[in-house]
C-alpha cells in the first residue's frame, strides 16, 4: 500500500502532529507512525479522540474525527479508527454540520456541588457535547462544562443524557442548556470559530509541510 502523510490533532499537543500511514484505510481503520521526534513521547491512550487531516488531490482539506483504538508494543505506532468525514474546500468556505469532531480538554462539574473531573471532548454541536472522563456522574445530572480553547475558556450548562463505558472511561452525551436566544447564538458563533480555526491550522500545516497523498 502506498504510504500517506497526514496530520493529527490531539488534545495534548498544541500543533498538528505529522504522521505517516503505514497500513490500513484512512476512511476506516489504519496505523500511523509519528514523523516528528518531538512527538515520540506524546501521551496518547486508547479511546482518545483525534482529528485527522489530509489533502485531497484537488488540495481540499479532508477532516475526519477518529479515536485511538490500539497502541503497538513499540509505543510509537497508533491504530486509529476513523469516523465521519467533513470536507473543506481549498477556499476554506464555512460549512455547517450537525455534529463536529474535535479533540479538546475541559472539565465537568456537578451543579451545586464540589464534585468535578477532567474531560476530553470528542464532538460538539449547537445542542450537545460528547465527552470522555474518568469522573463518575449519572444520567439527568445537571452539570457545568468548561472547554479549554487556545486562548479562552468556554462555559456551558448542560444535562447528562447518556452514559456508557469505553476503554475504561465513562462516555457522556451532554445536552447544552440554552437559557435564551443570545446563549444559543453565542454557542453557534463559538462553534463556527472553533471549526474554522482548527481547519485553518491543519490546512496551513499540511501546505507548509508540502504533504501529498
């Protein structure tokens, strides 16, 4: 199989990670090896959400949400499972999707309590958030979610609607509680800006590195 160069976005790294696909199908499941020595020691564990970016033949950016589903014995190769694909044109036009993959850090706090835990976000929409956490919360809990962005912190009220277990961590589906229309519009604006900045960063990194499929 022809090797493919791409980038990953992981919540423990500020910049995109240069990778080479060494086996598999990037639209399903595949194995990558880090190209940068500085990323060899990056801590990634099973279940971690990632963003996958690569250039199409027409120089459009293909962004896929995915998860780390395996780690080799050498601890420098990772098996990635790809999820839904969102295509970004080379002009980087804004496109709206119901749910957007991401890989961000945050915190969940039970309302009217000191109980809190770290979370990593796997997806985000205008109405809800999908997160992983070692914290133990229950369905119907009212919670506050803090999302750590590059230069700010976004805070949302929510209700836990779903709880499952994945790779030893709890996976929560959280419905965002919008108090009024201004809150909803603010969430929409934040999400649009987040999506655009993530895609811009990955697109520029791919172009500057002259990665080709």
